[in-house]
C-alpha cells in the first residue's frame, strides 16, 4: 500500500514539474517569433495561429499542474506521514480550509487582476472612439514585446472596461493566488489552534496572513506616488511590482512549512485531523 501511495505521489510530482517545464519551453519558443524585422504579412498570419496554440498549450499545462497538485495533496493525506508536507496537506484537507482557500484564491485573483492591469478600467477613455474597437470584442495580439509579455489577449467589454491578459502576469496570478490561498488556509488553522494552545505562536499565523498580499506593496507605492508622475513611472512601478511578486513566491512557499511546525505534535503527527 505504501509503495502504491509513493508511486501515486511521485506521479503527482511529475505532472506538476512537467506542467511548469512545458510553460517554460512555451515562453522560450514563442520569444523566437518576436523580432519585428522578421515579421511579414504572411509570417504574421502564421504567428497568429501559433499564438492560439500558445494559449491552448498553456491551459493544458495548467490543467496538468492542477491535477498533479490535487493528486499529490490527496495522497499525502492518505499516507498520514509525519513530514511537514503531510502536515500541510492534513491541515488544509477539510471543508473549512477549502472554503478559505477558494475564497482567497478568487478574491486575491481579482485583486491581482486590477493591480496588474489585467482588468482595465479607464473612465476617461472611450475604447470605441479612441481605438476604434467594436464593443464587445476581443483578439490576440501576437507580436511584439519582451519575453513573457506576448501574445496578449485584448478584450473590450464596454466602452471603458476591458481585459489585457499578459502571459507572464497570468502565470504569476495563478501561481501566487494558489500560494496565497494555501497560506491563508493554513494560517487560519494555525490561528485557531493558537486560541486553544499557548504553544502555537499567533505571530506565525499573522505572518502568514501578512505575506498573503505581495501585490499590496506595489499598489500602495503607486497610490503614494500618484498618477501625476507620468506614464513612464507608472510602467516602471508595474515592472517593479511584477518583480516583487516573483520574489515573494519563495517566501510564500516557505511560510506554510514554518506554520506546519507549529501544527505538529510531539510525536510528529498533525494537530488537525482532515475531514471530508
């Protein structure tokens, strides 16, 4: 039974790694088609088709990662081991933690969309007048920009509301939203235990909740600077925010392990038992 569980867990790991490897290769390969000097009308049509394939493959890769994560999480719960990864799985495998995860994942994802410019609201600009856009409409812009920023999906929902989906931001949004949801669910579990036992640090739980909003720093910075500083500074802040979010990923990965130590009994078992 343990061998079967280990094989299944390894399969989950392999699917997760495979998904991220595909995404990395996808970004590198698509960047080869971003030289404006090589773009001709015929080449542009071909790149347009490649752009559609890019997003189809990206969605498939995320599907593999999501299934791998679910399988890995489930098998960790069923194995009932005493390592920190199993403690994290056990602490978050209950209906309350799942609800917190889903709510945080969706809520933070929406906040990320607004902060990163994925969800665009420009009351002073009429898209149909300024850009000649048909409302509603959407298209994929296949070329040309820095690595990870193409192909873009542009959607005009109303005269003032639209979507600008950038691949690197989309990947960061999904990855960070997942980690934020995981941090929030295990931090709440740690906080609930801290109310019952003095041995669990409430500071640790608060740390998990505080780090659960890496996008906030860039957002607050842009608020303090204001909009009068110009477009160049706005772009610089956006890039800085993206960098800050990327740097925060290792921290978001480490925090659950820190909190998991607080949820471990003396014999190594988890203080929270999973429920369906």
